[in-house]
């Protein structure tokens, strides 16, 4: 029997949705761990959560309410240690993860299928929104990147886990493991640093290191058997609202899941995960360089308009609504039609009098070139366009500036 560990704190609205999704899955035993109150200002919400979990009646429930505030990571680690004293398999479910009605069915299938394969370190109910290539034949994929969205693992995998940043040293000293870390996303090292400086409270980042140190992999379903509803800025580690990692809750029960017998890695899936998770390494230097180059154009009475004239481009979209987009509008809008602007998450309907498109309202876009002003974030933008099935030509803003400047220099 799977031990389900539910971790809650002070979010009654989200917790209610999570509990309802647990009920739809018919778990037999639930262990509830509520972290102790940290701030008196949160008492009302904290007590509301306590009342919610005490009312669970659809399964055998064991409730643990901490007298002190442990923090997210310690609460989850202590809770999972407790559950693994009683179960061979366990799931860590945080209070912002809603399950598909079919999650338990999939989890049981994956636990049975890969229980003997020690390279399979853990399963989850939903990944980070990785784009799956057309024609992919399985219902799951293996990834270097772990996901804490309805995370599940086996006792014999969990028992060696600890939050130990020195695992990075071991990984760096092994070329194969270093490559696995690189393929999981370059944000991992940064999150370890943020953890050490108490900017975030994470257990999942250390599981990623542990998984790589064991040369292990993570199982992720192609469809969404769980989704994170907590990326609205109110979470412990999610301070800003984003739809970047959204997963549609569309996982269904299947008479037989299509599962590979052994670990198979898909290069396109690995690359898209990296594109999504990699952080722009030189964002500010690159931004500064292109602004300086643009100023040189002004000093020489040149304009980026020359690029569009030479290429005979009359109509475009612009990705981004920041300062570079404003510079571009100022220089070309009298001669080149900017049909609209594209952003990750729309805050306003129009910018400079033109429609703003985002992930949820891009279906009526024309097949026109897109000038990418935040060019330093091209990896994510490539992922974003794949996810939205946007196939328009992309033109980097720095390439436009360089083209005009180098033309003047005779290059």
C-alpha cells in the first residue's frame, strides 16, 4: 500500500482543492503533516487548514501538527521519513498540487513497473511543461530533471537522501554526472546557493543532486496527472505569478499504459527541458552590450530600420514589451508595421496601440517574422514557441543591431 503524505500549512483554499482531488483517488491511508505557525498574522488561515484536515473522513487519516515551524524542507523530509518507517512506497503531496482522478492508478502502475530498477529514482504526476515531440510512443518519459509535483519514490531510494550541498563537488568531478546536471538545467547550482543563503527553503533541489549522484532518472507522465496551482506568488519558494511551468490536468486511467521496459532518453525532450529550465547566464551584460551598440548607431546617424529595408520586411511581431521594444518601436514604427506584441504572460491588452498576445491568446497570429527583444532568453523563448506551436521566423534584436553596425564598419 502506498503511503500518502500530505503537507499543509496556511492555504485553506488550495488545501481544499487538494483534499478533494485526493478523495477522487481513493487512497487508503493519508498522513497529514501541518507545519507549526510561524507568524501570528497567519493564524486564521493556519487554523482553517487545521479544521479542513481534521474533517477528512473518506480514508484512514493520521494527523501531525507541529508545535514549531520547521520550514518546508524539514517538514517534508521529516514527514517522509516517518511514512517510510511504515510503507515501502510513499508520495509527497504539497498543499498546492491537485491530482487527476487517475493519479493513484498511474502511480501504482509505475511503482510496480520500475520497483526493481534502481536507476529509476522517483516518479511524479506532472513535470514542468516540457514539450513532447509528435509521434512519441510512450505514456511516460525519463528525464534528468526531477519534479516535485506529486513526487513519489521507494524506501530503498529515499533512505540515502540528505540535503548535502557537497554532492555538487562529487558531480563536478565526474564527467558523466556533470553532463547529467547540465541536462537538468543550469538553475540547479543557483538554487543550491539560494538555499545556502536562506533565500529559498528547498528539498527538491537536493533530491536533484542526489538523483544525479546515483546516476538516476525521473519518470514523468506525458499527460498531466497532477498540476501545481500554487504559482500565483504566495508559495514558500514561488514569489511571483507565472504560467511558465503550467501543466494541463488531463491524465486519464488506461487499461494498459505504454511504458518502456528500461530507461529510454529522448533527445528532443531533454533539450526542451533544458530550454525551459536554463537561466540566461549573461542577461545584464548582453543587454548592456546591445544598448551600447544601439547608442553607437545613433551617434553615427544610423537606424535599425536599415535591416528591415535591406531584408524587405514590412510587417512584424515583436516579442517583449520592455525598453528594447520601445527603442525598436521608436526607430521603425513609421516605416515597418508592428502588428502586435508577444509576451509570456499578458498584463495588458495593448501596447503602443497594438494587441498583446500570450500563451493563452495567440491563435489568431499571422505568419510574420518575430523580432525577439529579450534575445538573452532565447532558450526559453524557443520552448515557449514550441509549446504554443508558433512556427514564425525569429529574429534576434542583437543580430539586427550588429547587422547595421557591422555594415557601417565594412564587415
